[in-house]
C-alpha cells in the first residue's frame, strides 16, 4: 500500500528514539515524516514552522470572518462621536 508523504525528509521511529534532536536537525528547518514500519506515523515539526502554520490558520479564519461580515449591515458613525 502506498502512502503520501508531505516532506522531503523521513526518519524511522528508531532513529527518532536514538537521536531526537539530530532527527529534527536533519530536516534543516522543515518537517520530518516519522515512519513506523515504512508507513508515516506522524510529522516532527520544528517550533518555527509550527508557529508559521498556526499563524497561517489564524489568518485564514480571520479572512473567513471578514468575508462573512463584508455584506453585513453597516452603521454610520462620526469620528467625533467616538
């Protein structure tokens, strides 16, 4: 059975147990697919890349909120009233 792997670097669970930081470093800042019996078990994602993914997801969520409100009712206000 074939599996999609979304990284350029892979490592085995054994490699990860043997040298966790070396496994992360092998990805050179990108995620590393951790394989268990030649099947992807999970992705080891460096903190910087994880933070970037979370920020991107937050941006997508905020854009969806803004798009949903774009056609909504508008209230006229004066800057002097604020």
